[in-house]
């Protein structure tokens, strides 16, 4: 339980040595820092140093965003937020900037806002654009922006926050969930901060400050007194010492390991870096992804794949394409419907992704994917994918799938069981190949990242 | 017609023991399941997530403070369903009023805990684990109860979570994986290969050489999932509800629970959730519809259980992580508060009000003061219903509230 406690923080966050850079580690980097990659991308990455590969991920940009924007406009025209879910799935499947998308997903879970309550897809989309823009930017700027984001204001009821009776919802969540963590503020701080946000409204789908509803009186927050505005209140929260620790802990859980919760000592160097950089998200991500610890055996395979990582990762690895509307709709059964986080805390992740229903749903998603004619691999069938990569014998196929898909190696028994499935049977080779992919996806190993 | 458990005993073993995997778990347990018998009592936990407004559930309709604190939200005396001269149910709780009249409903008032936490997540964790944040939380109170109730693998999972969301912490056990089931229809492996489930099971259960804690967890969870799905394939189609269930999500979940109980599962604990009680804004319409959902579903379920001849062995209990502030806010809603009522239903409950309504004049920071610790209610459930000793489960001695008749 105390693996982290024994880790030397100095060693942990020092840059990893470029030797011993393998396909396995490149696959790890792309699984965690993106949504997995094709064998071709991985082999390109192995020709770089790990630090070059990380820089490539951090600096990647989309060649063109036209296709995403065109698709967004057409799904927004339907007014159905379910289509927006499909839109993001499409982008995740095709993106050339996977780390930015991964962080956009992180911030979506962090500043969780659900279309269930907001009901306006346009506003949900705008928030997604905002999160993507600031994904690797300055946290302070992001917090100021998200605090006046119409979808957020509607979701946390701040849009109806009046002078006479402040609504505490946003004030509570900005401290508890967005910046500081439970226990780092008092109920009094929440009540006073709520007064700062009075008069922050949404009118005609835009943020508006209603000065008639703003409480201009003196407020005392964290022991400081003044006639603070909403922005002053946000700055007071940002200045709290517990913030960088809180955020770095969450980033480490997301990118490095679900459990156990990292120790204060382990987080301290990252938090210091974050503070020193003036809360630049990129600095922390850069440090994490380049580190000894990130590439260590204590970390590879020690996270549960999220549903999005599970589905998108499978398709990106196998150069797959499918009906992304149907795929997006199925993700709900796995417990992660984009734009519909379960509550203000977002997706908890880790072991909570796994239960008997979500496991069956994972298996059924892949079953459905593989049974569909429209699902393609490298533009054709699994047979074509195998030909492309010159995989001939059943053992070659299983080993290739294993190396590209799995963070944790299969046991010899399971491996030979799969090879036998591929060797024997009266079914056509394409069906047997798909069945083996299916079985791998149902294995406990494939649930880990 | 009752579908007897013998019809499918020995078909599969569900609820795999965590420690039973890899090595072959004993699979003979037909007689053990039989011995567990149809007499064992069942607990159904209904979680009202988001913080239910207790004051507008069991309403002190005559009280000045109530009316003055809630110019928008107070319900007038002529609208409430009177329980006595002072208190009444929300008008949408006709289902509960009916149960109360039938002597099948108990309301424990003023339930909470010291130093209340107003964070949904923290407070929910406290209710689930009976531990504070500073304690090391490894399992939930029901998980610990499960560990006392079951010592060997059985043909049915000892507890089931019916829901589409993440599994409640309360059900986390040291020794058993509790299955989460979204719906009976969804809960099966798709595909036309009959041997598919068997193949997966075989591969999943084969021994791992590079095992880690996390891999073990996923491995045993997968084995449980396949087991339970095979078991549910065998569930009889003979169930005929003896009450009309509402179409609501809770109504349908409780109907599923009824179907499983009727099918003779030896499962002792069922867990369901209703979300949406976090009514910060425009509370009235949302709260009305939630209470209607809870009241009608619970009434249908309790009536159905009675009609199936199962009434004496089923107890349902509703709780929420906190109540809401006495004073309403500017958005015609209420913010996070503290104490609230717990509601229990079943043929065996000690019907009526238990404990006083919390004072509306003696408040703490605008919030009601609790007088009954939730762990006292848990103690009552554990000792009087599930018949296990409570102190080791609750982490201390709590005077049980007397909940059960006779």
C-alpha cells in the first residue's frame, strides 16, 4: 500500500535516462499521454529519445481543425447533446494532438459540467473549446475563464446568485473540487465567497455582471477582509498554499497511477514547480511525462483504463474506424459518457471504472464493434492489418497484438490458449482474428493501462 | 407460482471469492445455499443522493420558523398529508402515507452525526464507511456486514448493487466482490457463441504470473461478472408483480429487486440509488417529482413483497448524505444542511415516528441539530434485522434504535 512512500521524490521527477527506451515504454507514453497509437507511430517514436517523444506530444497541433468544426456545426444544429458526445469521440479517434485532447478530457472531468442539466449543446461546446484552448496553459487564467463560462454558471446555479440570498454552490465547488480540496477552507469562507459571485449571471447565452444583484459589502475570506469582487475572490483562492498540491496530486493520479494516493513528499517537487512557473500546466505535465517514475515498472500497467481510453485506444492501435455515433452511445454503459459526467466531482476513475456491469459492457462494446461490417482495420479487415504488418503465424499475431495493445503481459497459459484459438476452428480467418481481439479485450490485462 | 431455488442450484457459482480465484474455488455449494434458505432476511438500501430536504419531506407545517424561513418553499397545512397535529408528509408522498397507515413505515427523525461535513462526497463517505477522512477507509459498513454474513462462496452474490453509476463505497468488502447490475436485460454477454462465456471464464481464471493488487482486483471482478451473467440467464420468467410499479427509474429497479427475491436468490443486501436531491435552485418541482418517485416506488415494492408472501423478510431503508438548510436561498432552493429523517419500510418495522422532530429554534449555523446518530440506526438494522453484532462493523458501541417489531 505504501509503494509511493518509499519513492525518493528527487529520483522520481528527475528526467529519465534515454537508454532502455523501448517500444513498450513508447506505448506506455502514448497510452497515458494520449489515446494509444498505431504500431507505425510507436516505431517512429522509438527512433527518437523519450524526451523528444514527450516534446512531440506536448507541442503537437492539429494540421487542420476544419473537419472538426464542420462536424461540430452540423451536430450542434441538431440540438442534441448526444451528438456532441459522438463529435468528441470522432475527434479523439482522429486527433493529431492527443495530449491536448487528453488534458481537455482531464479538465472536463475536473470542471465537471453536464449537458443533462445545462441542456444547451452550444454552451457545452463552447466550454469544450475553452478547456481545449487552456488545456496546457495557465491554471489561473483557466479558472477565471471557467468561472464565467455560461455552461458552468448554469450547472452550478451561480446564474441565479442574488445579493439577498447568495447561492453557495459555485463557491463551495471552486474550493472543494476545483482548487483546494476538502478541509482547506471553512464553511464561513464558502459563505463569504458566495457573496463575491452574486450578480454573475447568464443572459442570452453569455456571461453578464448584474451590478444591482452584486453584494458590494465587505467580505472576509481566508482571514482577509475587503469589498471583494468575484475575480478578487478567485484570486484569493488561487493564492492559497494548498492549491498546487491539490492540483498536482490530481494530475499525478490521472497520468501516473490511480493508487495509492501519492504522498505529500512525492508531490512537493511538482507543486513547487507549478508554483514557481506561475501555475503553468505545461510545466507540470512536462516534468511528469519526462520523469524516471513515469517510465518505471511501478507505474506501467498500474492504472485502470477509462472507458474512453479503452474504446479509442483499441481503435487507434488497430488503425480502426467505425460508426462513431454508435460507439459514443455505447460508452454510457461503460460509465463514461462525454459531456455527461455523473456529478460535480466528475469521473472518479481508478477501480470505480470496474464493476460487473461495466466489465460486461466493455466486452459487449468490443463484440458489437467487431461484428459490424463497417468496422475497418487499416482500411480493410483484420486480415489486411495482419498482412500490412507481415504477421503470418498465429503466434506472431498474438504477440504483435499483445505488444501493441497491452501494458501488462498475458500469462503463458492465456497466450497459448489464444494461439490455439487462432490455429484451429472451421471459421474463416477473419472471424478467428476478430474473436482473438475480442478475447484479449475481455482479459483483465487489457483493462489496465 | 414460486420458482424454487433448487431449479438452478449447482449451475454456477457466483460472487467469486477474491481469494478463491486462481486456485479453483469450491463449486459444490448447493447445500450451503439451501441451508442459507428462504428464511434469511433481506435488506434493501435506497440512497437519496444529493442531500434530501428533510424539512420538506416530513414537514413541521404548523411551525412559524418553518413558514418564515421558506417564503417560496413552505407547504401549507392544508396541503400536507398529516402524520399528527404537528407533522405531515409532503403531498407527493401518498405512497408513504399509505404504508404508514398499513403499519409498514417508520420514520426516524433528526438523524445525523457530530461535526457534520457539508461536502456531498465527504458526507456520503462518512455515511458509507462510518469513518472520517482522517481514518484509513478500506471498506464500507455493508461490506463489513457482508464479511460477517458470508464465509464461503455461495451460489448467489451476498449483495447486489442495481445501478448504472459507480458502486457505492458502503458495499466495498475485504473478501467479496459485489456485482453492479444495470438491468437484467443488459446484464449478459452478447454474441452468438454459446461457449463464449465459458472461454472467457477459463482464460480469466487461469493463473497470472505477474499479478499485482490491481490486476487481481480486475481479474476477480471479471470472473464475478461472467458468473453472475450466467446465473441471471437461468432466472425464471414466472414472476408476476402483486402491485403496480411506477415507470420511474427507482420503480423499475425495485421491481427488479422484487423479481430477484421472488426467484429465490440468497442475496441478503440490495442497493439502489436515486440522484437529484441537490436542489440549490427551483427546488419545488424537482423535489416534488423525486419524492413522488421514492414514495410510489417504495409503496409498490413493499406491497408487492407482502403479496408475494415475502413481506416478513424484507426491510427497506432510505437515507441521504445530509438534509438542507432551514432558510431557503435566493434561487428558490436550499443549500447543504445537516440532520434529516431516515425512512424504513416493511411489514416488520416498528411503525410510526421514532424520535422528536429536530428543533427549529435551536439551530447551529442555521442548520438543524441531530439527536440520533446514523450509526444508531445502522446498529438497529445490523442487530435486529441482519442479526450481526454491530460494534466491530460501526467502529464503536452505538445504542441501537429500536426499529423492528417483535
